[in-house]
């Protein structure tokens, strides 16, 4: 096998492989234009295969003649497909090609078909031989007729039209430059083959290289588009996955918000009902206790009795404040706001809760804190709730060490007021910590707790524009921080604080900062 046969065979196999790979690609959605590319590759492979008949010596002249006739058909199909590709769109649809280009494509295919069927393009029994002595190659090919030469010139004219199309669009993309270079090589290779056939040049037939020069950019574009589509598909898939996750999260959040709203609505209805049911009996209970007190003062009743009456009145007042807080929570935003001193709120809460805190040591540190805009009663109730929770945690986790409730009042780095209540009780697990502010969730259900305390406290704090944070470590205790935004200077100076400094609570209070749980901000 000589070098010319080997060259034509290798080019034919390469182009045939490209065409076979393009067939399944053309069946993919959006890739119908690849069918035109596959026709180009198959026709180019067919032309190169027919070129083998011109250089393979053992073949008969009949086979050489058939190969020459078939070459005209392959060249016509090749050029027509390029006209569709150059002047149509990416879909390769025939009706998108300009009318003149369709006529030209039809003409070159018809010329090739007539030449292949009738043999009018070659002289019967006439063959031309050319020896390339330096390469050891002998070409023997059928002599062309005037019709064959006209058909070849028509194909060449169509190729020039294709090249002109890419010349006009060369600035649109790099792809057009690649095609333009490929067709320049194709025309140059065709010229070399014509000169060799005329005996004016001692060289190989170069048409195979010319065909390959325009097939390679086509294959490169297909691979490039395939990679781009794959990247877009991957990006779209990632985007869809992210959107699904976002939509799923939004759905879950909406569902949780709906459940939360339902729970808050039920709490509001419960609070309103409790307030209505308790207020009436509380009113005549307090009235009767006051009557007993008046009778005792008039008849010089024993001091112990009068102290009990005062304690009963104080208890009734505390019940009233709790009921008022519940009722206020059920109609959020109806209270009157005024500047409140956080340290005064804390002192008042300690005084209210002092009877339940006698089993624990109170470690109180009060630093300078900004005034906050709020409702005193609601904020006091929040701190009371935190103090009672800390006291209950210490009582449940008694291990022989003295229970300490750490209370800190001050400001943080962002200018907010901070009130923190901590204990050295048993702590709370991470799983329970996530649900601690949900309504009706409690870790002390066996002790009769309803799980509304922290939920209501969080609601009050958020109504005041603040936030409630809980930190806990098993075996070390729990700390709850209340952060409230500071009142503006203009607002604070325009109104008097609703509550001034009050006396220290009657519990065992230590101002040593070294005790209890250290609370950061």
C-alpha cells in the first residue's frame, strides 16, 4: 500500500467516524442541525474512499471509472450540505435557506447524480496516468469530459459562495474564522489537485486534505457546542436544585409560621379566657380581704393576722398583674410605651419573685444600661418568669452544692440594654434547647408546667423590638439573655421614666461578680 492510498484511507476512516458520532447527537433535542454535519462528514468520507481507486494499482479500470463517477456525487452532496449550513440556521431546515442557495444546492446535487448514473462526466475507456517518482506513487484516473469539467467548476463556484458567506461574517465569532481558514485550505488543495492532474505539478492529490480541513472545524464546533450545552445543563440543574431547596425551605418556614400563628392565636384566646374567668372572682376576693383588713384595724386585730391580710392583698395584686399581662399579650401592641430603666425592671422583678427564690443565692451585678422604650409590667413579668425558671432548675438539679442565680444588667457593644438570668442547675439538652420557646413545650411536664412561660416571654421581648437568647450546658447550667434596643435620646428626654430606682429586694443579694455563670454578650 503506497502513501497516497494510506492518506486517502486514513482521512476516509476519520471522516466516517465523525459522521457516525454525529448521528446520535442529531437525535438529541435542539441538535437537529447536526444532521447536516453528519451528511458533510459522510460525503467527505465517501469522496476520500473513491480517491483510493485512483492510486491503488491492482484495481481494474472499471472500478476506477465507477469511483470517478461516484466522486462527482459525493462532491455534490458535500457542497450542497455546506450551502445549507452556511446560509440556513442551526436547525438545518431546508425552508430557512435562501431561494438562490437552494437552487444552487439542487444544481450541484443534480449534477453529481447525473454524472454518477450516466457517466457523462468521464470519457469511456480513457484514463490518465501520472507518476510521482519521488513518492513511489502512480495515479490512474478516468479522463473527464466537458460536462465533468463543468460539474467540477459548478462545485467550486458553490464552495466559493460558502467561503464568501463566512468571509462576510468573520467578525461575528471565532467559528466563522475557522471555517474561512478551512475553505481556504480546501480551495488551495483543489487547485493543487487540478495542477497535478494537468501534469503541471509533481505532488500528491490533495483533495482529501482539503475535505478534512473543512470537516475538522465542523467537528470542533460540534464538540464546543456540546460542552457548552453540558455546562448550561449542569448550571441549570444546579440552579433548579437550589431553587427546589429554597422553595422547600420557604414552604417549611411558611408551614412553621402558620403553625406558630395558630399556636399564638390559641394562646391569645386562652389568655383572654383566663383573664375573664379570673378577674371576676379575684375582684370580690380582694374586696373581701380588704374588708377583713379594715375590720382588723378597727378592732385592733393581732399583728400576725394583719400581716397575713397584707400578704393576701399582695398575692391578689400579683395575680391581677399576671392576668393583666396575659390579657395584654392577647391584644398585642395596645400598651402605652415609655422609657424604662432595665435595672429598675430587674429590681422590681426580684422583689416580686423573692418568696420563690429563698432557696437560692442571688448574685446581682448592675452596670450602666441605656433606657428602653417599653411597658414596665410586661418587662417585669418577663424577668420574673426567668427568675422562677432558674429557681425551679436549681431545685430539680440539687446535687449538694448551693444553688446560685446570677443576674446581670448592663449594656452591650451595640448599645442595647441587656438583662441576663443564669443558674447553675442541670442544664438543658441541645434537642430540647431548640424547642424551648415553642408554646406548650416544657421539660417539667411532670411538675405541672404548661410550657407557656418562655413562649410568652419571647413574645413580649419581640414586641419591644428585642430578642431572647438561651445558652445551656448540661451539668453547668442555663443562661437566658434579654436584649432590648435603647430608647433614642430625644424620646428619653421628652418623657419621664415610668419607674425610678427601687430598693433592693428582700432576698439574699450579693453584688460579687465572681459568682454564678458568667454571661457574655
